[in-house]
């Protein structure tokens, strides 16, 4: 009886760890955010473990049955489409219930998008705050306004469709001279990191079609 949280590559399939492959091949069941996406990864590594759908839209309904399976003695692994479960992805609710029920939980170290983006940024990474995705509509302006006085480096996930708008809002809030780094398609063939002032990076992305998963790393307010 054990719950494993297993990171999967955010881009290059070569980023999968040996232990992740070993665990996914040995458990009784794999919970997957999107079974179609995860099946590609499993087939690449020859993993034949059964997959079950577990995502943000059904996790409340399936939580009790998963805990019941664990209490019944099953070893279960949770994976998401990319990266480490629980980091802006499903995982928290299941871990909380497992802990409440005395079920052993183990999270394997591995891929997550914000760590390479933060280190690549050239901005201080000894003190930072991870904000994940900001609210899309209600509360978005308030959330962005609160960034102005933050002295730590800030890490934000964003959709490619909202990136330019976010950079525009940041210019309005913290000023066009604030340093920023934007990484996209991390570890993939067309990986890119654009660094500079907000004005420079905004101009860069205004001039092109933005694709891929995005991590924005914003410098904190200097004291």
C-alpha cells in the first residue's frame, strides 16, 4: 500500500528518470491526468501498467474510490501530462487524503518546468515565490497589483495566448524597466528563453506567434 507521485518529462522524453520508469512499471495502477498523453510516455518506455483517468474535473468524485484501493493494499502512481503532480496540476487533494488515512506517500524527484526556467533566468534564485497560474478573470488585476512590492523573484505560469497581455499588465504595474525572463518549450526542440527588461521582452513576443508552455520569471523590487 503506497501512493507514488511520479514526475514525467515537460518536453524531452529523455528527461524521464530510471527510477520513475521502474516505479511506473511496478505499481498496480497509474492515475493519469490525460490517459492519451500518458499512454504515449508509457509506450515509449514499455510500461504496461493499467491507466485510469484522474484530473481536475473528476478528482473530487474519484478521490474516495482511489483511497479505498490504496487502503485495500494497492500501490498506485499519479502522473500528470508533464512535470511533477501537485505543481499547478492535480495531486494535492489525493496526497492530503492519503496522509489523513495513514497511507504512505512518496514523491519522486524529477522534472518540473519552473526550476530550469528560474535558474536559466539569471535572476536571484536563492529567494523566490512560486505563483503558478494567476487568476484568468476575477481577481487577476488584484493579484498582479500585489506583485509590485514583492522583493523576491517571482515565478508565474502562463498560457501562450495570454502571455503578451500579462507582460503588458506587468509593464503597467511594475514599470517597463523591471527585469524579466520568459522561457517556453523547455527541453523541447524549439526551446527559447528571452531575457531583458519588460519592455524588451514584451516587444520580442509582440512580434511573433507565441507557442508552447510558458514560465515567466520576474525580478523582485530592489530595496
